[in-house]
């Protein structure tokens, strides 16, 4: 069954990404790249303010959802009229695709490798 299975990551711009990452690690115990949750890994990484990885320059964050059945999910979303980015990425740690919400926010879908 194609569905979202958890929160895969939250990416956002910051003026000083290294200092902000250090603050989150020091005060909240979030170690900057990943920490274990009951449902699986979640990436926590402040990006440089001028990152091009997100949608538009105005987008300050990008949600990343961990999913299973990424290809089927993308087809279901397309069929429902959701704006789907044509780009795909496959890395040793999983497959990625991107969609946009009704306000134009870019959302990353991640199917971890081996799931």
C-alpha cells in the first residue's frame, strides 16, 4: 500500500546554519543530521540561507515525509491532480521525489533503501 509512514525530515534556511545546529544539539539534544525515533530516522539540518535545494527563494522550509511505495504514491498523487516534480533522485540511502502543496511549497518524499 502506498502511503506516508512518518516524518522524514524538516529542512529550513537559517542565517548561521552551523551556530543554529549547535544550539539545537546543545539545548534539545538534536544532533544536527539524524536522531532515532520509534518510527525511523529523521533528518534535522539547518541549510545555508542561500540554499537552492528548496522550491522558491521565499520558501523557508521543506517538509520531508518518509513513505513506502514511492512510485505508486506518486502515480496516485498525479491522478488526484497534485503537482508533481518530474525530477527523481536515487541514492544508496533511498529514493526521492518532490510534490508541491496548493500554496506552492515544495515537499520531499523519501522512500528509505530496503523498505
